[in-house]
């Protein structure tokens, strides 16, 4: 397992980053739709500018994690960022809707975000592994 560990760390980084980059692409391609969704779920400060800034942050932090550059800091920053994102875009919807299907879907999305946060916290604790810019 020791010989495989650097490759497992690289694979883990790739898997965690995929959702960030896909999410960022959506925000940057359709900032108006993202802002409209954020406004619809009651997120304060919802705007196209916030959508762009979120997308840029996700790309920058995602690429840093992928490359293994300042991974611990980037992973910690994204995990902190995901707490209010999860609260406003998923958990608040769970608690405010009477629609059981929407509640179930948003509960799933909340749990997915918590899983990503867990993976990011593990990266923050363990570092990126040998196959990284930081090589730690």
C-alpha cells in the first residue's frame, strides 16, 4: 500500500477537484442562471458578480489542489467556502420546502457537499502526496 499511496493521493485529488471544476464552469458559463438560483433560495448578495467570483475561486482552488500546490491551504479554503454554500443552496431549501422530492434531492446534495468537505479536510490534514508541486 505504501508504494500505491502517492498514486492514491493523486487520484483522490483528481476526484475531489472534478466537482469544483464542473461547478465553476457552470457558474462562469451561466452567471445569470446561477445568480437567479441563488436569489431563489434566499442567498444574500446573489448576483452575477457573486456567481463569477465563486466560479473563479472554484477554478483557482481546484487547479491548486489538482496540481498539489499549496494544497493544504486550498483544501481548507474550499471546505470553509462550502459551509455557507451548502447551508444556503441546499439545507435552507430542505427546511423550507413542503415538496418531499425537492427535500430528498436537496438532502442528497447537502450530503454530497459534506462528503466533499470531508475529503478536503483529509487533504488539508495529509497534504497532496508525492505526485504534486509541493511533493509533501
